[in-house]
C-alpha cells in the first residue's frame, strides 16, 4: 500500500464524525473510495424519511477519502447533491467516489450513493482544492 494511502487510513481511524455516525471505509485506492453507513431511527426527519444531511454526510465522507487519496490535504470548494429516492431507517447506504480529474490545483469527483439492494438514492459532484 502506498504511503499516501496508509497515512490517510491512519488519519481516518480517529475521525470523530465518522465514528459518531457509524461510517465504515470499505475500500480505498488512488482516486477511489467506498464508504458504508447504516441508517438509524435518530436520522428520520418529520416526513418519516432519512434526513438529506445524513445522505450528504456519507457521500461527503467518500468524497473526502477519494480526493485526499490523490492530494492530501485538500478541502472541498464545491459539493452538489441530487436526491433521487427516499431512504428509510432499514437501509444501509454505500457511497462511492471516483476522482474524475486530480490535478495540482483542483480535484473533480463524482459520487454515487446506493442502498443495500444497489438502488441509486443520490448522486453528487464535488470539487476540492489542495492546502499545500
């Protein structure tokens, strides 16, 4: 495993928000990340569906791992998400990030979020800029 990925894995081991939300990094390679997260009753909004911010959170976590596997450290300058299908408390979401362009000045990524049956529930795009 390249040192860059090992360093990123070490950073992620102690990330409070991921631990709090129950996120798990399932796969990481240069320019790619897959993160899973089980839904909980605490994530339901007043319409009885999972709050969009929770769906965004798992997409953002995959986005962070994917882009930081290319250039570390970097931070988001843009994140856009489209909710496609409702998510329930029984679901487990998986977000996959693919870096489409990883350069010295910008990384552009696509993120797809699916449920445990492979149903597409959201798509997102994001842009990051390096801090170095």
